[in-house]
């Protein structure tokens, strides 16, 4: 399927995508706060800058979007500039694996959720976080 936007408009749209405080992140943080759980967000001194960190329990949570992190079910590579996007998304996947290994090596418990899992069953994801920090 051809892109319906001009090259400049597509570029503008992609630049506008935020790397933190996405709707998905805000929803999860709100629910965790309702449960009385305290966390830090986007901790820059940890490798990979996890979306949520429970420092005392050494739990790092990443909320991965299906597109940017290359979900096998939902990631659709844009038809224009296909080679660039395939390399970009594959490198993101490799970096995710490297970050997970590094944090685990340092004694952190790493939890990663796909965007589609958070949308489909947010309660299950919240329960998994609660189990990890209890």
C-alpha cells in the first residue's frame, strides 16, 4: 500500500511521535498509582531508560510499542524506504535484547509488555508488575 502522505508530511508525523509519556504509559502509571505503588519513570541512569522503575525491588518495566520495537504480530514495515525501516526496527529489537541482558546481569528483574498486550489485558499486566515487586 502506498503512503498517502507526502514525504515531508510523513517525516513531520514521525518526528511528532513521543519517546516518553505516551498515552499507554500514562494509563499504566495512573493505574499503578491507584494501587498505591510508587515508581520512578524514565530513569536515565539505567541502561535503556526504563519506562517505570521500582528501585527498592530492582524491577524495570518497559512498555514497547508494536511498531518501534518490531512486534511479530502487529509491526507493519512502511512500504516506502523499506530497507531503512527493516534495519531500524531490527536494530531496535537487538538493542532491547542487549538492554534486557545487561539489566539482568546487574540484578534487575526486567518486565517487557507489548502495546497490544496492554490494550487487550491491562489488568493482567498490572498483576504481573505487582507480583514482581511483592
